[in-house]
C-alpha cells in the first residue's frame, strides 16, 4: 500500500476518534477499536478489548467540553490490512490550554472497517 493511501486511512481514523472523543460517548469510542485492542490512555492501567476501551472512557470525569486535534501525523502500512501511525494529540478539556500527548496506534482492517488494535498515549519528554 502506498504511503499516501496509508496516511489517508490514518487521518480518517483519527478524525473519527476525535469526533467520538468530543461527543464523550464510550460506546462510540469502543466501536472504533478492535475486540482484541490493547489500550494505554492517560492512566497506568492497560485496558483490553472493546469492553476495556468502553470502561476507560466511561470512567473519565464528566467535563463541560472535550476536544482533540492531531498534528505531525506519520503513517506506514505494514501490510494491506495493518497500518501503524504516530502523531501529536492536543487534548483540550473544559476549554483549558491544550495538553500535548504523543500517540501511537496500530490500525487493522476487520470486516472491511479500519479499527484501532493498539493505542498508546504518553506525555512528551520534558525539554532539556
């Protein structure tokens, strides 16, 4: 798969993820992930599967607003049905200053739909 095609798929997947995050809908977030997903969010615990992803998002404290935008997106196809991506995510909650996080995901095509099989988010290293 050409890099441009992998990047287009990755950007669409991130756009869907951002919309579900903004809607604060744990079920919508879960549907964007594989049943076999491994998910590291902003907590130390590893969440597994759609039920784990749903549990993670359902446990987040209610906010007046949520949004995320992605920049510096890089994507590579590892196979016709597997894409890895890395990006900077800018999370904004309760209309505060955006918080940068480094995000990596592995997307897999299951039943004709691209879903997240692996998600990892971590803060960027402190500037030296």
